C-alpha cells in the first residue's frame, strides 16, 4: 500500500474515531445528567417522611390537649352548677377552689391547644406542598429518563455505523501503529497532522531539519517527537521563504562577501593623513610671509 493511501486512510479514520470516542464519552456521562434530579427527589421524599412523622406526633398532642380541655371545662361547669346546692361555707370554699383550678387549667390547655393546632395546620400545608413537589419531580424525572433513553438509542445507532466504517478502513493498516493512533486520538482528538515549513501543526513546534526532510520524503510513518502525532508533509505558500533562505547561502558565504568589500574599501580609501600634512605646511608658509610684510612696514 502506498504511503499516500495510508495517510488518506488515517485522515478518514481520524474523523471516525474522533466522533466515536465523543459518543462513548456522552454515553458514559449521560446518566449523570439525572443524578441531580434523583438527589432532589430523594431529598423531598426524606423531608416528606420526616414531616409526616412530626405531623402524627403533633396530632397525638392535639388529641391529648382536647381531652384535657374537655375535662377542665366539665370540672368547671360541674363546680358552677353545684354552687346552687351548697349549704355550708366549707362546701362553698371547696367548690370555689375547684372552679378556680379548673378555669386556670382550661385557659392553659386552651392556649397550648391553639398553638399545636396552628402548627398542625401549617405542617399539613407543608406536607401537601412537598407531596406535590414529589409528584412533579417524579414526572420530570420520568420524562428525562425517556428522553435520555431515546438519545442513547440514537448514540448507539450512530456508534454502530461508525464502527462499521472503521472496520472497512482498518484492514491493511499496521496494528501497532493503529493502536498508537487510537490512543493519541483519545487524548488529543487528532492523531495525524500536517508539517508545514518544518513545523508540526499539532503542537506548533519546529522539527529538526533532518527529521522534517524525512517527513517530506514520506517513505515511512513518522511520529512527532513532541506531541507523538503521526506526521505527513503538506505544501504551503510559506515554502517560498524556505527556498529563499536556502538560495541565500550560509553565514560563512556572507562573511566572505563582507571581507571582500572591506578589502575594496581599504584599497580605494583616500589618504586623508597626507592631505592634512600638506595643508599644514602651506598654512605655515603663509603665516611666515605675513609676518615678514608686517616687519618691513614697521621699518
């Protein structure tokens, strides 16, 4: 099989495997989408059970208080009724004490009963609200499970088609290379990438020149030494820059050219030192001539 055919197969397989692994991850994570709903439902059910237990306890307290209230009322009423039949002062004091104690107990029990009855009503409303939330949550959870089931069926169907395509492509490929290729895609989503201008387009690292040339030749399967992806050569407009630098020569050639230019400049450089010396001599002669003229005029 030609290397170009192998590379083409790997490129096609890369797309198939990338989607395959994506679907597998989604299928693994899909049940987690329902975990929050399950947790909420479990929490609501726990609250419902606790509130029902509390409701029953308060309900028993209310029944007890109602019995105590009835007894206190009957005791008070009986004392008040017997007030008309008393004949002695001692009987009067006894009935008055009975009526007073019964009235006090009636007031205390009635107040406590009103408090417990109010708590019972509030708790009953809370229980009904929690029960409605549980029913709603169960409905939502069932709907989500049905939707998830349909989604998983679609994933399985697509996954089966991808695996069929994979089986059509993999025959003829080296199994060791295929194994490495699959592991690379699982980590990086890309298992085969292009090399342009000596750069791996997967990790954007410069490859050693000799290694890049071997990739360019395309005679064997080569892996990037940095990211481990399979490499293949791809033409780029920037290749003109490589040609330019190759044609430009080495740094040694550039040094030689500069050396020749330096020699030329040394040969053609004017002798500024000799010119300056001649100018100085001429200036000295002029100064001597001016001094002689001044001496003759003064005489």
